[in-house]
């Protein structure tokens, strides 16, 4: 979540952002959205930029979770992260 908020502050030019955290018995879900300038996810990675996005991807992978990025130029960005839980704790 920290890296997502840093990206909003540094790059998005957003005037609003929304952070939601939802915990269920078997899953933790984070959803971070902004109304900023957006980007084309595949183009950012291919251009050799997007280190923050790569950091998010790496952390989620290490936790055995999944992430989904929705964004387009002029459309803002939403990053959804899901991490499995067992007995209310992270599954490793």
C-alpha cells in the first residue's frame, strides 16, 4: 500500500485518492484508486520505468497474492491486491 500511495503523490497528479482495506476470514484485499493522469500499464513496464509498480508486484508475489492494475491515459488508476489468509493471518 505504501508504494501505491507514493506513486499517487509522485506521479499521478491526482486530486483525489481512495484506499480501501477489506479483511475476510480467508483473504485480505487492498484497493487503491486515484483520479490522476493514468498510464498504459504494459507500456510503462516496457519503457524501463515503473520501479514502484515492479516493487508492488514483487511484494505481492512474495506474499503469494495477486494484483490487478486498471489504468489508461486520462482515466486514473486502480490497483487491487488480494492476499490469502489462514486463521486471520497471512498464508506462507
